[in-house]
C-alpha cells in the first residue's frame, strides 16, 4: 500500500507537468465513501483538484446506480473541472479519455475498446456482447463539475458481484499488468488532451469508437420504452433508430439506454 501510494504520487505529479493539465492539485485518500463527495468537500470551491481513493466503499454511478468496487482493485478518481465547459462536450471528453487510457494498456488486438453512449467504456471480444470496463459520472455543483471516473484495473471475474460477472471486465482480465497508478496518470493526461480538443474532432473520435451503431437496443424516452436498430448516434444531438414502426429520432439528452 505504501509503495502504491508513492507510485500514485509520482505518476500524478508527472501528469501535472503536461502543458495545460486539468490537474493542478492531487489528493490520494486511503479510503472514502465516494470520491465525488470527498472532492466536493476538499476542493475549496476551485477547479484543478484530482481526488483518487485507494478504496472507495460507496461509489455511485449514473441514474442512481452504485459503482461496485470496494476491493483496492479499481481506479476511483474525481476531477474538479471549471463550470464553463459545455456539458455534452465534457461528457464526450470524459468517456473518450477513459477509453484512450484503457486502450493504451490493451495489448491484444482481438479486444476492441469502444464507447457506449453516454460515456461507458466497453470491450468487445470476437462476437461476445460488450462488457463494461469504465463508467463516468458527471455532477455539477457551485459552478464546478465533478467528473468521476471508475476504471476496472486489477479485478478478476470472481472479484465482481455475481450479477455483474457477465457484464464487467478489467484490464487485468485482458492480460494487462498495468497498475492503478499508471492508469490514473494516463487518464489525467488523456482528459487534459480531450478537454483541449475541439467539439467536432471529439465527436469524430467518439464515432470511431461507438459500439451502438447497427445494433438493436432499447431506450427510455418520455416514460416509454423504444426499441430498434441504432442507425446513428450523436452524443450532443440525437439518436436515430429504425423501429418496427419506422425511423425515429430521440433527443440524446432526454433519453437513457436500457441495459439488457
Ligand atoms: C456509471 O457507470 O454509472 C458511472 C460510474 C462512475 C464511478 C466513479 S468511481 C469515482 C467516482 N466516485 C463515485 O462515487 N463515482 C465515480
């Protein structure tokens, strides 16, 4: 644990030397309930703080879900960012940064690291339905964004709760030996790069990794379930679906995906 602490301090210090880094201060906690809450309390109302917990006991996900990783195996990080970012661009930037950080440690071409709207990082491996490697939760308070990123790094399948075993995957399960500190450093670097990239370019990068197009999916929109083949997805615009009743377009911001 002492070694891991030193490795994290060195790795994030190195990321902070990147020109235009979004991280100017770093706090590493041994344990906390949620890095989202810790960051809110510790940031002093200023952006630039990165909070990482070596163990997170009550991580939360989007739509009131929990983020299950209490075992010192995953990366739990919250970046405190200026409230001036456009929310959809920020969401895309966080998802892409996490995907690129994961991809850098994927040495096997048979595993493809993709993004699943709105900002999950998923792995597809030769015909197997995608499994989730990383999730992003963006919260806003007092003119700041709290961008929380969870990445499965060292877990084996048995470390996940039984209901997640067919849905979750980690870098270690793909054969990577990456440490949480190495993944954290790259995530901080990739996020700084993505936040400085213009929206059009980010959108194109997103589309290259998107796993939803041409697959049949179900969504919730306006209190009802809508199912169809995804024809296109613009995370800052609309989701085009081919349903049994014809083509429709759902506004991405008011739509959520049903995970089946
Ligand atoms: C999701 O997939 O629904 C989002 C998961 C986000 C999890 C991260 S882990 C670090 C930060 N702290 C939290 O409590 N949640 C986010």
